[in-house]
C-alpha cells in the first residue's frame, strides 16, 4: 500500500476531492483524501500490524 496524490487529471481519478489516497495495487482504499503525503503515511503506519515480539 502506498500514498498517491489523485485529482481530476490523474488515472485513476480521485473518487471524491483532490488529495492523497491510499492505493493497494490498482485499488483505491476508502480512506482519504488526506491533506498531505505525510498524513497518509502516518495513517498507513498506524494500520500496519506490529511484528511478533518473539522473533529473535
């Protein structure tokens, strides 16, 4: 998953207003638009699972 800026001129187009959306391959996730790439990246970081603590 990566943050991508979408608007009326991009392919794919922004599903709502222009801004940063999270894309998983060719699929736009429901989250967004975010106001900055950093905000989108922080959302991504908060949704990723924590690695298991028992890995050496």
